[in-house]
C-alpha cells in the first residue's frame, strides 16, 4: 500500500508541476501579445515588467521540474521514456 501512496504522490506532484508550468507558459504568451498590442509607453512599461516576472517564474518552475527529474528539457529521448513510464504507472493505478 505504501508503494501506491508514494506513486500517487509522485504523479500528483508531477501533475501539479506540469499544470503550473503550462499556466506560466500561457502567462508569458499572454503578456507578450498584450505588449505588442499596447499603444502607450506607460502600459508598455508595466507589461514589460510583468512579462519579465512571468519569464522568471517559468524558469523557476522548469528548473524545479528538472531538478526533481520531472522534466528532461535537454534530452528528448529521456523525456519520452519518462513520459511512457508515467503513463504505464497511471494505467496500473486504473487497473488497480
């Protein structure tokens, strides 16, 4: 039972971190688009600051995931293998 609990926590942590990373990435895109659409220097300055902060957040989340072996940004083959293992574990949980 402890193995399932640990596996569930690992998958939960991965799901949360992945969702957070995708949300941060979306925030970067949104600020970048808004920045290109703004007409005033004052608004542009605010959006640029927020874009920089969103990029920093994305970097921190990415690094957390890399450090915790949740994300293999520099090794596509390793990332694919990692994803396949997680999918297999998720299927095992469903089967019970």
